[in-house]
C-alpha cells in the first residue's frame, strides 16, 4: 500500500494516509474516477454560484 504521509499529532497519524488519487490500484482508480465524474456532472447540472467544503472526510 502506498502511504501519502499524513500529519501526526502526539505520535498519532491524523487524516488520510492512503493516496487514493496517486494509487496504481486499478479498482481504486476506477472508483475515484467514478466519484469525480459523478460530482462534476452534478455540479455542471446544478450550476451553483459557490461551493463550500464541510470536511466530512471519507464518511
């Protein structure tokens, strides 16, 4: 597994440590591409004036 790094807080790694955008795993790449395509299509269809990231993570 490729590890992207991540920040540590008191010796505990926080945040995402798997580089899902840089992985060579074909299944993971296909899933990320599907999500990106669906999100881009939704944004294009709705046409929002602004987009706010709420930080829900992988949830």
